C-alpha cells in the first residue's frame, strides 16, 4: 500500500470521527435550543389554561394548595413561569438531602 493510500485512509476515518463529534454537538445544541418546547410536549402538566383577566394568585394561596401534597416540609421558593404555564412550588428536605417539586396544574390567576 502506498503512502498516498495510507494517508487517504487516515484522512477518511479521522473525517468520519470528527464529523460524528460535530453531529452530536449540533444535535445537543438543537435539543437545548428547543428545551422548553420539548418539555411542554412531554410533560403536559407544566401548562394550564388560565383566564386572561384577573389577579395572579398570591404565594400564600399556592403554598396552601401545595403543602398537603408534601406534609411536614417547608416550601423554599415559588416559580411563576408565565400566564399559560403552571406555577411550581419547591420544597427542600433536611438530611438526607431531598427535593420535592410540585407543579400545580391550576390557573395562576384568580377568576
């Protein structure tokens, strides 16, 4: 086998290997770019139909709704992602470290 053919084979396989790396990076970038849309499609409980009018529910009301689902835990924070999305209440446990995440499929606005 001549040097030219050996270099050609090396070039071919290195090109395939680097092309595979570029493809994986591009695919992961596409997934990250559409992360929220993918989450909405996979997890329908993250969205809720909310009335366009009305006042947002206060955090105390959201805590009152979520607390019975995680008894004995103190809520750490609440997320209001937007008018067409469900509110989230995060509870942290003590030792061992535990996370309790509750998505409330309720309108975050009062009627």
